[in-house]
């Protein structure tokens, strides 16, 4: 029992030391790329998959999930410029066994430019780095409807471009000088209107890689 306690304490001390070291080193990186999976609460849709199956009827409703790729570059000690490209979609399908199938697909493709500002300074010893973020850009909105029935067989596609912006924040958990986990929350304002059907909160979880050296302009 005593041996296990000593091993646990040693492991915790080593982990704390590594996290402290990695967080300081991570501040000196200048450029990075990341991937993030996301759930976007558009149209107040479900956050999970709903499947209904009866004798003469079946349906599936898949919540608004998607993914992002983002690139970032340091502007100063605590601020990064960020370019993000994402795709988020939801699917609703119904099958009336005697009458045909209906499929509705909603998708959003944002291309966003923004800034991310770390709340802790570069001299912070914490591996957890909270930040605030904001930006803007175009949002491509796509509505796809497919009707496959006894008398109807058609597909309708409606695409439109809307400006918009976002504001939010998140946290990076730096596990090494070049790698970190990321949790991110944003609110998207499609057409700069909080009442737009596609406006809503987005929750993301992912990781990022960093490289390059950055030398602070501040005197230590």
C-alpha cells in the first residue's frame, strides 16, 4: 500500500512537472494547424440520432454534426490570427413504405477569419490556456430535398451565401510544446441576426499541432 502511494505521488509530480514545462514551451510556438469535431445547434435540432421504425413507417433524424480545419499564426504574445474552414450538416429522412421516401439535408459551409486572444500571459506556468475568440466571414447555406414517391421523383437544391460572425471562447490543454487538445464554444450570427434559423451555439472538441519559434518583443 505504501509503495503504491509513493508511485502515485511520483507519477503526479512528474505529470505536473511535464505540464508546467510544456505550457511554457508552447507559448514560444508561432504557427499551427488543428482539427475539430463539432455539434452546431442549428434549427434547435436534436443533439443525437433518433430512429423510428414501425410496420409501415421508418424515420431517422441525425443532429447537426460536422468538422473544422483551422490554421493559426501568432500576432503577438497572447493573440493569434485564425483561418477556419468547416462543414456542418443535419439529415432527416422518412420512409412511408406504401408511398415513398423523403430526405431533407441541411448543410453549412463557413469560411471564417478571426482572432484568438489567450487570457494568460506567456509567462504562465499552466498547461491550461483559456482564450476568447471572435471573427466573421461568409456562410454557404444549403438545403437539399429529395422526394421519391409513386408519382414524384425529384431533387431540389437551394444554396445561398450569407455574411455572418461569431464570438466565443475555449481552452487549449497543452500536452507538449507542439501538441495540445482543444475545447471550443462559439455562437454564430448568420446574417448578423440572432433569430436566423441557422444561428446558434456550436461546441467543438479537437487537437492542434504547432511549430516555428516565436521570440517575445517584451522585456523579461
